[in-house]
């Protein structure tokens, strides 16, 4: 649970000048009117940047367009301040689309411009932003390096807000491992009075909830491995327990009018659950769930449901525990990107089913729990954290930092350098140093190329298949008993394409498919391939799950909604438009890669053919599903039976149109 709050704070300050989560359309309309009336080039650039900022939370694509326009304009007239802000905004827009390589590319450019004009505040801001990317990608070492640099500049400037940001984010890195929790507490305690001084309730709440969780984690089990006596352990445990509740309560007050309130309430519930005060725990966690639902904060709902499931488990109410975990699992699968929450739900279900004596389900969920690998932080990272902190201390005293021993490879290179120096004459020293420089640069180049290759491979294949391919040179085909397959196809594609130039056609298809990619990513669905104007994806592979049918249908509904809105927009502009047919079927498939050139992950089987028939037998704007899929989702969606269709080797198949999600209130 701590990762949510740490990242929340990181991103809170990532958008120091960003907007609220409320709709910004009136503001944008007003800015566009100002843009039309602007009588200076610099003012136009400033307004374009403001428009970009106001699109962050509603339409990152439009934010990118406006920032790009501002950047080009600023370049043309050499307005560097406007250029730096435009580059920063482009990075934020890419960040919101999870395009992290592009994010770092534009923030590096922004940092360079800020540096060239002597804007140290801008440089510190970019260092912190880049640190946020590395932190959320699990590279604690690089994140800490960037945060420490940002802290150094911010302290030099006396910039309270950015000092606070850096202190909190450094604490967040140290909070990832128990052996650096004391360092995390040190940075959080330094951050708290600063947040109180500037009267920022979100910052106060975030620092307090992070302090509370670290004290909460200092339980008896963690203390028993220390040198303390039993009496001392009992006293320390009571102190830590009281401190955790104190800081959680303090965060609750700070978050009283914030969307972050559910997190505080859930944590308070956890403290009371551990104390055995289950009525209080359940009350707080149910309140957290209700508030999160009202805010449509599904990640908070998921985490509070898991907390409630834990409380019910401790209380011995196993059916209620299972119900809470299942609901958390379902929501986690639907929103995507919540691997930790899904893992917690699976772990809770495994324990609860075992407690109930349902060992079949317990084994299944234990298996799924084990399959979710948590590889964000490893032993190498642990060692690097201490090394970087030491270097920062030296920098504070001596005004310099040495990061050449950041990793094992560089340490080995340093040892080789020392041995060579001992074995050569003074006259040969220059040659040796030149050789080592070439070796070092070559290793950096190889590492960069390897990282790029890894990225490309993971863009082509599922991570599990990619790892198998790298390890063995091949990947075995696997059978899956239950997978939900979706096909889409644009109606009258040929006629529409005849009215568009080749460039316009490709641009429109790319626009649609890119949106489809985002939609299926949110639901944890695997993209299989595109063939012309046909798009194919599947849920329940390569990682098995129990929500694949629901996930795929929700994605299908969102795709149709997107295409309909796009159609309306293009009609207003008197432009040709696409309409979409969409079909879904559930059944067994075989998945894998074949061949040795231009390999791709694919699936085969009668299920694929039937899904294709569902698409070709569908209607524009509708989600057409088979009877097999309907049987799995009839309790989740409103559906209309529309008859049968003949299918090869299967006889007649029932078809249903999905009308929408059922209201279960």
C-alpha cells in the first residue's frame, strides 16, 4: 500500500504548475479566445503552453499538440523560456500516456534549455520529474541520484517547495526496503515541518501517511530480529503502533477535503484490525470504500477492499473476506496496471479458501499469486542506495560527487584499471587510460543498445514469452483452456479510404488503433495483431485470470464509444469516417510464436475462427458476443439475444448484443 501514497506525492509535485482534476473546457475555450486576440508572439506561446497544461487531465493527446505548437513557435523566434516550458509539457503529456522514453527525452531537452538560460528552478524541477519516472519504473538508484541533485539545487536556492518535494521523494525511495526505513523516517521528518510551513494539506497528508505506514511496518516480527530484549520489543511495538495511528489520523485531517482521504481511512482501519478492534476497523474501511466509489477512484476502492478482506479474515468471517477479495480482484483486472493489488487479492483468496477448506480454489489462487513476479527491487539496488547516499554526504561537504562505482560492472572496471596502472610505466599511463576510456564508452553504447532491444522485444511479445525466448532461443506453444478473443473491423473501409489520401488514411487508422491499444492496456488484454482494418486481441493470456470475458467486453464497449465520438467529430468537419463491427467469443486456444524471421505472438484454434464469425455477423456500433461468452457474463451485462448463426464444425451458435453494464445496486 505504501507505493500508492509515495507515488501520489511524487506525481503531485511532478505537476507543480498543473491543473486540478476538474473539467477544464471553459478555461480552454477562454484561452483559445485569448490566443486569437494575442498581439505578440511570446504571448501566443505562453497561451499555447497554458492550453496544453489545462489538457493534462482530460486529453493528453491535445496537450501534446498544443505544447508541440508552442515549442515550434518558440524555436522559430528563439523564445527560450517558452521553449523550455513547452518541452516540459510535452514530457508530461507523454508521461500521462505511459510513453516513458519520450517523456525522458523531452524532459532532458527542457532541462538543457533551462540550464542554458540559468533557470536553476527549472533544472531542479526537471531533475525531480525524471526521478519520478525512474522511481515508478523501479530504478531506485537512478531515481535517488536525480532526487539528490534536485535537493542540492533547491537547498542552494532556498526553494522550500522543491526542498520539500525532494525530501519526500528521497524518503519514498528509502521506504522501499526495511533496512533503509530509518533513513526514510529521517527524510520524512525533515519534510513534515516544511509542508506545515507552507500550509499545503495534500503535502502534510502525504508525508504523514508515509510516516504512519513505516511505523506500522515496525511490528513485533520485524523487531524480534533485532538486538532488543522482549521487554524492549514490547515497548517499541506499543510506541510504533501509537505513532502509526497518530500520523494516520493526522493525514485524515489533512485529507478531509481531498480525494486521498480513502487511503488514510483504510490505514486507520488496518491499525484497529491489528489491535483486534474489528468493528472500528470495518467501519473505517467501509467508509474508505464508499468515499472512493463516490470519487470513482477505483484504485483506492481496490486497496480498501483488500484491507477490508484482511480484516474479515482476521475476524474469522471468511465468506465476507472472500467476497471482498473477489471484488478487489475484479476491479484490479478492469483498471489495469495494478499488479501489486492483484497479487494481494490473489494471496488473500488463497489464504481464505484454505481456511474454508476449499483447497482446490486455494491452490488455484496460490498458483496465480506465485506467477505475479515482483521484480522492481533487487539486491543490486539495495547496495546502490547506500552508495549513493554516501556520495551525497561527500558532495555536501566537499562540493563534488563520485558516481563511478554505481554498479558492479564499473567497480570491476575500476579494479582492472588499478591493476593495469601498477603494471605499466609512467610513460604508458596515457595509453592505458585511453584504452579504458574506449572500453567504458563501448560498454555504455552496448548497454544502451541492449536496453533498446529489450524495449523493442517487449513491444512485440508478451513479457513471459520474451523472457523464454531470450533464455532458450525459442518459445514453446501453450494451451489455454479459457480465453476471450475479440475481432474488430471497419465497415465500408474501402469506400472511406477512397476519399482519403494515403497519408490521411494511415494517420486515421493509427489514431484509432492507438486508442484501442490504450483501452486494452487498461484491461490487461493482450494485443495479438492487426491485419489491414482488422484488429485482434485476447483476454486471459499469457497470464491466466478469471475476468477475461468481462475485461474484453468492457474494452469492446469503450472501443465502440470511441469510434462513435470520432465519427461525430469527423462529420462536423465534413470528413470521411469509420464505423466499427466487433465480435467476441470465448473458448480454448493455443498460443505461441512460429518461424525464425519477423516472429510474432499469435493464437490458433476454433475459438479464433468463431470470434471472427461473431465480428462479421455483427452490426455497426454493437458488441456482438457468442453464447459461450454470454454464459460467463450474463450477470454482469445487459444483453439481447439476436438469434443463431451457423459455424463450421459447431452447428448453430447463439449470438447476443451487449447493451451495457448491469446496475447491481
